[in-house]
C-alpha cells in the first residue's frame, strides 16, 4: 500500500482528494490546507488526518509520497519539503514560477533518487494519448501544423499567474511531445483585459526545427469552454476534442502539386476515462518501479520554458530565436556573443 499525503485542497486539490481516497493500492493518510473548513470537511468525509502546516504533516506522518496542489508560488517550498523527507512528489503544473526554481526541484529529486512527476493532466487524456500514438505511427504523414485552442471564461481560482503559464503550458507540453523537435523561433501577442495582474489572452506562433508550425490560441475571455487540437500533415488531419475525448481523422483522398482533395472523415474509437485518475495511477506505478514516469520534471521544465519565452516575446514585441531559447534553457542571461538579432515591431 502506497501511503500518500495531499498538500492543498483548492479546486485541483479537491479533485485529487476525491480520487486518492478511492484509488486502488493507495492509502490517503493526511491532508493539509490553510482553510480550516476544507480540512475539517476532508477529515469528516474521508477519515484522514488534517493539518494546516505541511511541515507538521510531513514530520508526523509515515508517508511514501505527496501530491502538491497548492498555488504555483508555493510549489517549490512544498515540493522541496516533501523531497527533503524522502518522499516521491507529484506537483501540479506549472512545475514552478521560474525555471531556476523548477531546476532546483528537478535536481533535488534526481540527487535523492526520487520520483518527481508534473501534473500535465492532458497527457493522460485518452483522446490525447491516442492522438500521440497515431501521429507517432505516421498516420498524418509529415506534420505541417499543430493548432491548439484552449479558451473559456475567466476562472475565479487563478490570481498568481496569467493565462500563458496556467493554460498554455498544457498545449505546449502536448505540442512538444507531438513535434519531437526543438523550437527554432517563437512569437506571441498577449492582452490583459480582465485579470488584475497578468495577461488573459494569448495568440502565438512557434516554428519547430522540423519546419512544423505551432499555432496557439489561449484565453480567459471566451464565454464557452473550448479545448481542441488539430494535427495537419500531408496524409490528412487528426482533430482532438479534449473535453469530449473525441478524435476524428480526416484523410486526404489525393494530393497534387496544385490542390488537396477532400477525403473521408472517421470518428476513431476512444475508451474514455478520467485523465486525473490515470495520472495518479501512473504516478503510483512509477513510485513502485512498475513503469517509467510519463511526465517527469524535465517535461515540466520544457513547458514552463516555452511559456515564459512566449510571455517575454509578447512583452518585448519581438521574435525569440533558437540561440536565445537555448541560453534561457541553460540558465544563461543571454547566449554567447550577446542576444541574437531578432525582428522587432516598429
């Protein structure tokens, strides 16, 4: 039995609570949150120990792992507290507010030979898993473009980060996985309309080294929720609806130099399941050595790295190219020889 503690009982934390309390092979031992009401409710409903301090909880309880679902600014402190006590950690995305803090988490887990998983839950969406499998099998051929739309109303729960870090990291993670290639350059435009401190709309372009184009549209301003990704290639297109867990294939009947002729469309079979449950099951399997980590700390860093670069691109109204991206990834202030020449809006 894997003994787990949950740090954070907010929106995502309550979902973790619901699933962990009933997950096969897992004993949810204790929960922690600053809200006495949330802790009392968890104690009454699930019979767990409750704390207001994660340090007290981690010191007093015998545990194997911890799930960190606190606001982003607390990810590093809570994650390091758990790793420092020899616990495996699943931290919600984004892995951290900054790359340096994220690197600290990753290095600590590596040095202590502990599992550090990052909660990019869309990777466990059955439709996304099938999308990744079919793209890897070459069903769309050479990829021309990946287009992601993640749009919806403003969530009351978000205050410490903007839409790029909170939402775009989902699609950047999946896009990077599908592309199998590094980003050559990127450019973004953002706007701040409702959020009091950060951006709430993003339109971005990413050019990968394989010549594939990534198009990303994310906002908190759309009155209906949209979660969709399409992968266009020379053999056709796959369209994935994250919300309904539907995957549709559109085939090219014929490709000539001057035209693409419309072919058949087919709804592909998907066995639906709750992605967060699959994510937690995968985390436990990795702890037990039964499977590799599906979304590890480096994957979390990659998504954060690209998201932060998009924020910088929008703020400075310029393209960010590969040399600067590589320098940022290495933790350098600028690439050797200074910042590369980039196009600037006049």
